C-alpha cells in the first residue's frame, strides 16, 4: 500500500513539473516574440528574452539551445496556424472570387492578431540569420504552393484568364508577394480599414485573373466537405 501511495505522489509531482516546464516554455516563447517585435531578430539577445520572461539564463538553456531554436519552433507553429486559417476560410467560399477575398481576409486577420509572428515569417526572416535562409524560402514556397493549388481549382472550371502552368505559378508568386508587401505596410501604418483593404486587393486580383463573364462560377460542392 505504501508503495502505491509513493508511486502516486511521484506521478503527481512529475505531472506538476511537466506543467510548470510547459508554462516556462510558453513564457519564453511569448517573450521571444514580443522582444522580436520590439528589437528585430538580428538585434535580439537571449538576455532580452529571459528578462521579459522573468526567468534565469540557465532556465532558458534547459528548454532551448539558442534563439534560433526558439524561432524555428515558433515559425512552424504560426505557419501551420496561418495556412490552416486560410484553408478553412477558402473552403467556405462558393465562387473563385469569393475564395480570393476570404483567403485575403484570413491573411489580414492573422496579421492583425499576430504582428510579431507576421514580422518573423514575412519580414525578419529574409534578413535575420543566414542559417534561416533555406527555412524561410521553404515558408514562402509553402504559401505559393497553397495559392497555386487554389488557383488550379478555378483553372479547372475555365474561370481564369491563364491556362498554362507557368503563368499560374507566376500568378501565385505575385499574389503572395503582393500580400506580404501590402500587409507589411499596413501593419506598420494601418491607414486603411482592414475590410476595405481586403475588398480593394480582392477586386484587383479578381479583375486580373478572372475571365470576363465568368465571375460567379460555382466552386465544386465537395470543396467545403474536404
């Protein structure tokens, strides 16, 4: 009986330590994002992170090897979250042009709610760390691939002005690049109301991509069930 009680106490203590460690990691990650937004990745020091997180330098190294490891983890998390939000919003669209608008809306909602994460993914990454260059190219390519795949759905419906794969790839790169640049400017100086900005951008891309007379073509019903 005493052995069972001892094992029970040990188990509870272990779970408590795990929860505390999890909270500490979350505090470090949150502090890292806040300090990245304030200082930029290049100028960010680990002591800046630990000071904001309220933990010792040794505690940081119990959880992470260096600041690069922290941001790689954060990058994967926020990238997955953003892509999922855009995909979910797109699946609720009934026409290709509505899909463009809803995708843009999800993107700017993310930017508005996660300014530091946006800065890390689309701004800091290109200049922050030479070792990150491959990672950030992959991030950008992932968004291009997602965008191209959505455009292919409209292309299969003969809605788009372009019919060849190369032009579709170019359109996907241009769409993602323009979104990132406009969102960067808007994040720094949001002069225009978000929904108006989304509507304006959507209209520009609708007119550039959709054939005259093909607006309003229904998307496949199975798209929303995917």
